[in-house]
């Protein structure tokens, strides 16, 4: 029986150390192959959230807000320009 309609995914067991590299490569490929969309989505999400936070912190509305932890850094950057 499949849980939520998903089939069981075979995962090899590392049994001997003499062919460790081949077995390790097989293990990594079998784990990473179905998960690559999640790795890519995580990287894209992290990048976009970082850019959104940076844009929000440097916006005109919050640039001089005393609660802004980057206010001193932003003021220093603006004084040079």
C-alpha cells in the first residue's frame, strides 16, 4: 500500500567499505535525484526573501526608523554618495 499515493523509493544500504565510493555515489544519486526540485526551490526562495528583506530595510519608509537595525549602516552608505 502506498502512503498518499506515493510509491516506496528504494534506498541502498552501505554494507561494505571496499566499494564505498560506488555505493555512496549510488546512494547520493538516489536521494538527490527526486529531491532536486526542492533544493532548487529552497535556493530561489532564500534568494528572493533576502532581496525582499534588503529592499524593505532600505525603503524610504523604514530607512530612518530607530527600530531598523541597519539604520546606521544605511546612513553611512548614503553619506558617501
